[in-house]
C-alpha cells in the first residue's frame, strides 16, 4: 500500500475563523468563572479578566 490510498489520505481541514476580541472576552469570562468556583482570590479573578481585556484591546488595535 502507498501513502495515497483512500484510507490514508486525510481531507484538508477547513481554515480556522479569524481571532476576534470577543473570543478573548469569552475565554476570559469562562476562566474567571472557573477561578471563582475554585474559590480563587478576588485579585486572581480580576487579573484573569484584566488580561483578557488587554488581549482583546491589543487585537482590536491591530485590526484597525
């Protein structure tokens, strides 16, 4: 058998969608919620949210 047999050829994956500021907001909110459930300190939860906002802001500036 060769590497071009139908069983070994994998279809090309579709391209990933572009990264958006909303992705960072959603991820940050999810991580902050998990941290809060684990009884992390308020400052740790705040830091997670701050970093998500910073990343989203930087991405938004790149897109402009």
